[in-house]
C-alpha cells in the first residue's frame, strides 16, 4: 500500500522524466498516474501539494510524442486546478498546452 508521500514522489519523478527526456521512465509512470489524474499531488497528506497529476501526464505524453493526448491532459489539469480554486495552477496548465508542438 502506498504511503502519504507516494503521490508527491510520482509527481517529482514525472517532472524529472520530462526535464531529462527519460522516455523509459515516462512509459513506466503513465499507468501509475492515470488513476490519480483528478487529484493534486500530495493533497491527501495535507502537508504539501503540487500541481494536478494530469499536468504531469500531459508532460509525459508530450515527451512520448503524443501531442493530442498531452493537450487533453493539460486541459483536464486546468479543470482540476479550477475545482481546487487554484488560478495559478490552471494558468500553468493552459500555458503548458499552448507551449506544445504546433498543430499542423
């Protein structure tokens, strides 16, 4: 059973995989993050929360070359952030989507 730091760990691992271009880590993290995508990383611990897991999924899908799914995840992350009342997280998800690979 995962402990209270599980989500934060996944969030940081996903961010590092994206920053480092680690496709192997990305493939391993996507199925772990999908069930959590409607949550903020760490929100369950009530001590530390980061961005929505869907934002991390967007970055991983972008790294894996699936821009369409990346945009869907960023859009979902924006919705999750709004539900949590976080305008800055919603803006970050919107900006991440806009910064992606141009559509043809």
